[in-house]
C-alpha cells in the first residue's frame, strides 16, 4: 500500500526528529529539510502529498518557500508551524496558500490529527477538481490525461502546463506565466524548453478535437481544431 509522503521543513533538528519519528510511526513516508531553499528542492524531487513547514527559518522562510510551491502545485496541502501569534501573520499564511497552521508549542498528537484531516479534505477536493474540456479529461493530482477514453501518464511539468491550459480553455495563457509556475522565472533560456514541452503535448492531443495554438510572441491557447 502506498504511503502518503510528507515533506517536513523545520530548522530545529530536535523538533524535526520528534515529528519525523511520530509521523513514521503513523505510517507516513517523511522527507526532511532544514530551510526553505532545501525544502523547495526536495519538493521538486519527491512531489509530496502534504508539506509541513516552519515559518521562521534561515536562508528562505516558510512563507517564501510556499509562494514558490504554489506556482508549481496549487493543490498540495500546506500546514504551517509557527511561533508567531500576530493575527496578521496567520492571515498572511492563508493568503499565500497555506491550508492550516498550528502554534508552537503543540502536542504531536494534534499535529498528526491535523495532517490526516488535511489529507482527507484535499483528497475530496482533488477528486472533484478533475478538469474536462471537449473529449479530454485531466487529473492533475494523478498526473494523468485521458483523450477519447485513452489514458496517458504525464510528467509533473506536463501536468502543470495542461493544468494552466485546461483552466483557461479558448484563452491565451502567457508563456511567462507557465515559466514562472514551472521554473519560478521567465528566463529567455527556458523558452525553448517550454516550446519542447508544448510540442510533446500537442502530440498527446493528436487524436483529440483539441489543439494547442502558438500565439506568437505571447503564449498558447487550448482550442478546438479548425
């Protein structure tokens, strides 16, 4: 049976060990990082089911890390661990994409309960957020595209591109929007990489009534074939 993957980002090594041990005992697969920069790299490697992140960390704090994570993955649940008590900090955490928070010090049992509740809630949300356009269905969480009844597994980047296009059918999605979500920048050097992915995705739609149009100098549009 597949274990839910937790990315734990906490700079207090003692607290990190205690949380990691407790979650492993509950059947979770846990990966740990000591700051936001390492946490972001790990996120891109393992694509966890949930992120548990401290707010105050060196190099890159939890808020900044989650801003970047949300560009890549709008659905992955995030739970903040915070010693801050100001309402503005709590509100800011939710505004940038956090789903829940727990104030330090806390009971490990409460943290485990909150993680499980978030995973259940987000699982139900994702099940209802499968996108269908014409004869295509995109399951972003499962990274799967179904075209006219035929299923295809997608890489994470392929799923991210389709997710943007499926959310905006018949609308132009700017290339820079896609590059920021995938690579956190709109560096010109990434433009050719993006073109390469689009070329592959158009092949995936070869049997569909849909196509991805290149809007020169701007971006791309998911539209019906002429």
